[in-house]
């Protein structure tokens, strides 16, 4: 039992070390700042237009715009995480250290997810302006932010998996974009699908579950969906890394 606990603590320590290294690399380069500025500029412009031009004191448009912005921003964040390591050969150097594939994947995943969370954090200013301008139903807003954070985590996990498939960052971006775009669009093409397939595709669609959460009702089925897709993507990433040893 003590040996298992020691291995568990060692894995957590290794993942935390990778997490700190990757998060520092984001902010030591222009990546984090470009992502934050572009993300906030796009979201801020739509929010300001909604409030001051359309005179609508609501965050509903923001919750509709951010999932679309994620489609481009998140693959851009994750495209280099493993593809760059593979191209430069540093992924092999990491393996020579007492690190498991899961430690590497988790460390990089949480670093990218933290950057997504950092991008969301300043949008709380919009929440404050809406609260000042009128009455706010806090339930849907809290649910919306939870949904955006979980959606960001799912997209990061998928993007990380895409990054593990190739040494080319551009190819990793394209693969990641295609995966998350398909997941986002599934519930929007139901009219073209057979009736027996509609229920399955609707459940697989990420926007369907996000829409449920933004209503302010936190359903465990939606949480389970997000965590399941996230976990499956991370597992596939670990498997993808393990294949390089074969």
C-alpha cells in the first residue's frame, strides 16, 4: 500500500513539474499574451456591441461567441505541446527521466487548461458591468462559466491528442480544429441524419451539453459527458505516446 502511495505522490510531483515548466513557457514567450489579447478583443467587441449598440444587458451573446472562438484559439494553444517535443527529440529526453507518459500528458494538459482559464478570468469584468446595469439571473451565468471551463478542458485534451499524432505544429492545429469543429457541429446537422441516429449524435455533441448547463441547471449527466470525453482524449494521448516505443 505504501509503495502505491509513493508512486502516486511521485506521479503527482512529476506532473506538477511539467505543469510549471509548460505554464512558464507560455508566459515567457508571446504565446500567452497573443492568445489573451486576441481572445479578449474578439469577445469584448461582441459583448460591447451587444450592450451599448443593441442595449441588451446580457451575457448570452458572450456565451454563444466564446465556444466558436475556442475552435481556433484552443488548437493554437495545444498544437506545439507534443508535436514540438517530438520534432526536436526532447520527448525522448523526457522519457529517459523517471517520468511516465501519463505524467507528461497531465502536466501539459493542466498547463494549457490553466491558460484557457486565464483567458476566461478577465471576462468577469463583463459580468460586473451587467450586474451594475440591471438585474442578473446569476444561475445561468455561473452555469455558463462552468460550461465554458469544462468545454475548454475538453478541447485542450482533444488538441493535445492531435498534437501527439504529428511532428508538424500546423498539421496538429488542423487535426485539432477538425476534431473540435466536428464535436461542436454534431447537433447542428441532425436534420440531415436518420431518426434513429439523432439521439446518439445529439448526446455526443458538446454544444448540446453546454447549452443545458447555461440554463443554470447543473445536471450530472452533462458533467459526466464533459469528464468522459476529456478522460478519453487524455487516455488516447497516452496511448499515442506509448506507440512511439513500439
